C-alpha cells in the first residue's frame, strides 16, 4: 500500500491465500489522491483494494487453451 501512495499508481501484491476462502488471490491497491489545488499540495485520501482470485481469473483461459489442443503441466 505504501508503494501505491508513493508512486500514485496501482500496485499488486504477491499471491496470497485468503483466510475466509482458502483460495489464492492477488490484491490490487489503487491510491485515491486529491490533486494539487490552488497551492494546496496533493494529499492521499484513501485506497481502493481489489481482490482477484487467481484460479477464477485464469481458469477460462486454461480451458480455452485446452480446447485448442494446448497442454500444460
């Protein structure tokens, strides 16, 4: 989260296991920053956090690849 505020850009976490579901996920941190206005410096307002379950994201792609005859180990 600190890097998201420092850079002003979305940052991703390393894959982690979600406590409630036990699924693997990546977290996306998007800083919300008030822009500089009339001499007032830009300031952090908050953070938007997205949770992306890895299997849910990639299983459709894996299925399409398998349907096309590609195999993965």
